[in-house]
C-alpha cells in the first residue's frame, strides 16, 4: 500500500501497511536469498524536517507521521533512473520549511532475520545513491557512502557526486559480516540519511536492495573415529567449506605444514598410510572476509594393523594377456607381483608376467603372456609379494584360481542323443542333486556321449 507523498498516515494506518508488507517479505533459505528488492519495498521517509538529535535511527523511534512510499525514491530526469522511481521526492534545491537548501532525506524500513545454526549472516547492500548517505542498522552506524568522517548533521554535504555521470547510474555495494541482527520474530531496522553534494543540487535518488547469505561455521566430520595403521584418515567439514576461504589444519595444537601434508591448507585433510603417531586431536582454522573461525575437535585414535593384504579375486581380463586382481588394501610394492608364478593346471606352459598396472591402489592388472583358451590357471604368490608397510607377511604361499580362465562345458542334443564337450583338461563329473558328485567312469575325453538311464543329470569339469 502506498500513500501519496503529500499525505500523512496515522499510526493505525501504518500498522496496516506493515502487516501487508509482512506477507511479501522473503524468507531466506539455508544458503541465502534476497531480503528485499531495489523497487517496490515499503519505506517510511521524511523530507520536510531536520531529524538531528531525535533518535530517528533507533528501532524504538515512532515514525507514524512520516510518509510511506516504495523504492526507488527520487527526483531525477536521467533516462536510466527515472523509469525506476516509484516515489517522487521534492527536489533538494527546494529548501524545506524554515531550513536552508539542500534538503536532507531520511528513510526507515525493517526486515526479519531467520537464524541458522552454526552459521554467520553476511548482508550485501546494493544501493543507488545520489549523492551521499549514512546507513544505520538497529540504531548503530554501519557504513557511509561519499560522506566524510565525524558527526553528521542535517547540513553536512556529501564529499563528492556519484562516479561517471554524477547520477546514481552505478551500484554502491557494501557487505556486513556477522552484524548484530535480531532474530525473528523481532525485526531489524534499517535507517538511511541521504545528503547532497552542494546547496544547488537538483536531483536526489535513493534505493537499497538487500541480500542475506549464510556462511557455515567449520564443523569437522567425523568427530571421533578409530583407524588402523596404513588406513587413510580423511577429516572434512560438515559446514564451513567456502571457495573464498583459506584453511589451516592443526594436530594437537600445532599447525600441519603443507610440505609435510599438502592437504593441510585444504577444506579436507587427508592423512595417507597413517601410523600410530598420527593419532591425536585435529581442528581447522577457517579465514575469510568475516574473520577467523576455529572448528570443533576431531579425535582420531590408531590401532596396530595386524592383518596383511589379501587378494579378493583374480579374474581373467577381456584379452588373453590380462588378469585383473582385486585387493583388500594397497600393497607396499605392487611391482613385486611381476615375479609371481601363474601355472597351467592342465600341465601347459606357465604364464610370464610382463607388467603390473595400477587402476587404483586396490585394483591391479597383470599383463602376461597369452593364455591358452579355455585352460585353467592358478596364481602362485610368495609371502614377500603381498604385504603392506604395517602388517607382517602372510604365512606360506597363496594359490588362487584365475576365474574366467577355466575350461567351459557345452552340451548338445541331436536325434535323441546327448553330447558333452569341453576344451582343456579336467575330470568330468556328474550329479543328480548338485551336491554329490561322481567321476564319470573311464575318465572320458571330449566329446563324451551320455549313456545310461533317462534321468536328470548335471555335469561339471573338475580341474586338476
């Protein structure tokens, strides 16, 4: 609701207008949002008197006899400004009753702040001002635009005009970090006084757009955990990660040097191949435009590693020269696997390992000589070929079948006869229940013509 500039409204009318404004006030999200726009925001304003020593900047000031209007406020013929003006003001060169030119203009409005846990608010004020202004938040001065230091009265002049054209065609932007805001349902009062550059100034412009941003305070995750030797410790931030921030991690109160750990100045700290002395208390200090903030503590404990790495699987690759290994944890020296032995269980030539490739710390590929198609192989590892830097060596050699490199059976039926065929070596077995297996008499070679009663039978090839 907007009242014409030359009409005053009583206190009861003022309450109606504010209640209406409440319904369109934007609630800020957890990340931030516009609190109010440059235009179409209701302000109380005074342009007819001297408000020195009245406390007009304070939240408790009663402005019921002030005008009400929508931003943008002004008197300006500049084509970039005039279309934005919603409330026309008296030109500053026209003196107020009983006062000398130029006029000084006073504005007040309010907004709500919804507090966010573990965050600090950052307010961004984007303003159009012609010529200078002083900003107050909840009665305290927070910023000046083109106004000299010292006490400010009605007769103070701006120290310069807006840049470039001398009109408010450019934004005057400033930010407030962690201001003293009142939490909803209480409201925050923003008050602004606008001054002119000279007694003969013929134009006046004021508008303010306000954004609220929530910046998360640093909180570590996890806060407490136990690791084994050779594990990688990762401590991140639940809140507080910001591209504009800098970080410094500490252990037991001492800063971690980036030369020792390159992640010491990142938002996430990573300690690879942790040892028992890496146990301790970790925290991070985050520095950004609003100051320096210290996180809570992450308590890391270490347990000795008593388990050696194990090979979870050995799979034949997509070619006859690849075998893929999946490990339970990284090896100290993966290249040692090049001296492993891969035997052919059918009695053929063993495979030679030419190269060990690391897809990642726990996934390796052995590049070998070509396997014979549909032959069974076993990977034979000595103890010194599979261990990490923390655990003792496993006892004895490891024999591991290479999955996917074993003979495959095929069954064909033609004219009532059934034939089982395979390539490679092994003993053909049959079963009627998939539990009890019996060797086919005579250890037949491939192909084998099935004879006997017409009962359901299952066949498999048992590798040597």
